[in-house]
C-alpha cells in the first residue's frame, strides 16, 4: 500500500507543477506576438501612438477613406502584428468606412506586455475613447477577430457602438480551455474573456461570422452564442472555411457591404 501512496503523491505533485506552469505561461500561450523595430514602415495607413499607461504606447494604424461615413475599429487576433493584419483589414475597406487597428501591448511597435485581463480591457477602452474624439458613437462599428472577438464584446457591453461584427468568436476562454485542457481548473485562467457574459449587456446588433471548418475555434462556439442571444445576434456561416480563411472571405466582405448600405 505504501507504493500506491507514493505514486499518488507523485501524481498530485506533478499535477500541481503542471498547473503552476500553465499559470505562469499563459501570456506566452495566448499572445503569439510579432515585434517590429521602431524604424519599420507600414505600406499603408497613418500611424498613431496612443498612450494607455504612463510610458506605455500602443502603435495603431488609421486607414482613412475619402468622405468617410464612420470607422471600423478592428481588433485582430492573437498572432503577429499589424504588419500581418494589414491584409486582413482589406476585407473591411472600400465601403466608405475608415479602419482603425491597434496593436496590443508587445505586438508590432507597441510597448509593454500584459499581466491581466483588466489591462486588455483598459487598453481597448482607451482606443475607443480616442475614436470618440473623432467620430460619433453612431458611426463606430467594432469588429473583433478570434482573440479580438472577446475584447469586442466587452467594449460593446460598456459603450454604445452602432454595430458589432464577431469573426470566429469563442464563447469564452473557459470554453476553449475545456476543449483543449479539460483537466485545468477554471480558476487558473487569468484571461477568462467571457464573451457569453459580455453579450448580455450589448445593445447594438451583433453579426457573428464563423467558418464551418474552423480547426481552432469550433463553429459550435458561434452556434452557442447565437442560441443564447437569438434576438440580438445574426449568425452567418462560411461553408468550408477554416480559422484563417474566414477573415478573408467574400461572405465577410458582403456583410460589411450590406451594413454600409444600410447606414
């Protein structure tokens, strides 16, 4: 019986070490950032340095249209930087809306790094406050892709944009954790990013766009969000599209065009 007890103690110890490792490594798992030198020149757009904390600036790209009818605040995913995501922003362009793209802390030419979910929310709120100095809220559309979808729902829940577009959204990071690492308890997560809870407070209409063959965030996630909030959400499937292809899809481009025509 003594050897069984030893095996049990070793197993528990290894499990606790694993949890500690997951807790410590969360930022490296969640934020797959690409850093750019300060000398890097983007091929398009006006750069804006936005101070979000003393001495911490987010580098943002402002893509302007002639005779703009408003702005799409594009919150990109957890990988790369605006260098990579500039091509993604092309899906939103040509419909009469400016596009404003912040790079998160540690991404691209932005300063700092994240240690809490509240920092993420505080940063995107400061970005939104900057846009309110240049546009009426009735002219602001929030679009979030992948990681950015959770930030978009929080921002919409705490402000009054005209519309929200969620591309490849997750129910929450708790949901994603349960899919990938069900043995990790919820309290370990520093970034729960509860889109499901945030959507309860969103007053603007929400369009959810998701590839049916998404290999990273299951299409089921979009279905769950739509089923929970059928009155305020519209679900637009993109047949056969995976996680990356959906952001470039003509389906998304058509949704943006329809929204622009109604505005």
